[in-house]
C-alpha cells in the first residue's frame, strides 16, 4: 500500500540519502570481512524501522511467510511471545499448551543465550529464528528470572497449533479462556458460548472470559469477539493516525449471543496486550463486563504490514487504538474495575509497554493519565486481603483456570454468584432502624 508523500522530497532528503550511500560503500570496501549487499540493506532497513518504536520492523521473505502462517493458528517453534529489552530477549507471554508453557517459561523471563550462544547483538528477528527449528529438535535456553539464579532449560520444538479458545463449566459458571486472537478465535468462542447456554439454560449463572497472558493478535477477531457480548452497532474500538484512511471507527455488526442479563467477568493481567486490551476496554466502557485482575500491558498502537514485492514486508506503526469512551491504552493499559493480585507468586516487577525502549507516548498525554487516575479513584477497588500480596501479575499458565489455586478466578466466581443471588431475589434482607 503506497501513500502520498505529504512531506515532499527536499534537497536535504537527497543529502541524507547521500550519507547512506557513502557509508554503504565504505562498509562494502573496508569492513574486516566481506558482507553481502543484501545483508547491509536489510540491516539498514530494519534499523530504520526498529529505531522508530518497539513494534515496527522489516520482515524478509521468510519472516513474512512465517507471520502469515502464525496468524492462521499453526506454526513451528516453542510457542512464546517475545520482545527485545536491553539487547536480550524478554518473554511477554508463553502460549497455552506449547513447549514453552509446559517448561514453565514465564512472562518477564529474560532469555540471554540460545544453545549457549549469547543473544546480545542479535535483532529480534534473528533471535526468533534461532528459537525456531524443525519439530522434535531440541534447544537450550539460558534464562534469567528475577530473584532466582540463572538457569538453563531444554525444550523440544514442536508444531505449534494454537488452540486459542478453551472452555469448560466450573459449576454453574461458564469459563472461556482466550489465549490469543487468530483466525479461529471468534468461531470457537461463539461455539463455546452457545454450548454453555444450550446445555445449561437457566442454570448458567454467568460467564468468565479469561484473557490473562493473551498477547493479542488480529484486530478483526477482537471486534467480532466483542460483538458476541455487545448490542449491534456498538463501538468496539477506533483508530487515529496520520492519514485519513487510518482514522476508523469499528462497530459490531451482529446481535449479541450472550443474554443481556447474564453477568460477565473479564480477567486480565500485565500479559494481556493489544487485541485482548481492545476487548476488555470495550466491554468495560459499555459496562457489559466487570474487569478483574491487574493492569494490562498497554499496547495501544496499530501496526500495518505492507508487502514489498520481491523482498518481504515492513511492519510499521500507523495509528493508535482508542476505547469507545476515547481512552488511549498506550503505555497506560486497561485498569481493572476490581484489582486482585494472584496469590502465591514471588514479589517481582511487572513488565509493560512503557518499559520497552522507544515506546510511544500516550497520544492523549496528561489528560489521558489524569482520566485514568480518576477512573482508578472511582472504580478500582483493591481487595483489602490482597494489598500485602505479591505484586507479580505474570500468572504461570499452569495456574490459569485452576479454581483451587487461581485467586483471580475465585474472585470472579464469587462476584458472579453474588450478582446472581441479588438477581433472583435470594439475597438476605437487611433491615435498618430500631429493632
């Protein structure tokens, strides 16, 4: 997709390009060992993009192909969402039921070496290439985890078939776990919700939508998932960018399948990013769900993948996301209505978009920060019993959904049963005045 060059080409543009040409020729001629033109150009293009923000990058032909495969829900590797911080690989979130999740790789882990080779000096793309490999091949990661000694863990690569949706009844509450947003997410979510309703009828007391450690995915899937809960023609998200075509308002186009009187709880944490934040923010703004957990990651920017015929593609930030109320979640995230921290985790620092080198500022500036603080004062109700607990929101994926261990899910179940009790008129009558 080509855009009009609104800045125009000036004499200074050509002067800067001459600088590139001069450096390019000197490196070709004088570097200590021969380097191909392809290596130099790809490195220069990637450097140009990665210097803009943490999410813009150059995708060579292989990377572009791998990205397309991944969004279809099946690819080879370890099943781990990563970024770069301080020249090493940092884990955003492991994907459910993958080698990384089974090996107990956690959000905020640093991967400092792959098969004994340091990752420092590699680009994110190069590091990801080393993590990938043939199914059943083994790879050893050197991991640094806060408050622990560095350790090595060996994983067996596999074909990653992302089952982005899991569902089960937990007593009289439907539990919907959405671990990512790929092409299958809406269809699978719709089928699960319909089964909850059909199989349980009036016995169904509510739904819990668990998007913790969900790194995001496809925008259209986040919109269609939100449409399962919201009235037709409800705004889900808007985008604002530099060009008119980047300014869009996305609304639901179908009637909801979830009954309007059925309580819905959404669970989020610091591993919930991008598309997961869009859904949580929309349900929160429309007061269709109570959001429980901890503040989300804060990725509020839109990346557009633009193919470059014959080479690959560029992934470039083109706009910001805004929730229906006009909030930008960039570096601020979605704040829960009820803050509940997970029990039993060690005290660790959380990791968010704001921690990434070159992270873009919130486009609403001080106003957005102030409004979120106000929202915190008015609607965020920290649980008294949770105030002295761990500050670690990175829940190990083997704990998610385990009602005996999952503090946040326990609180969601309690709230649904409380709401249901009042809806059915079974709540005890509290009398006031003199007896």
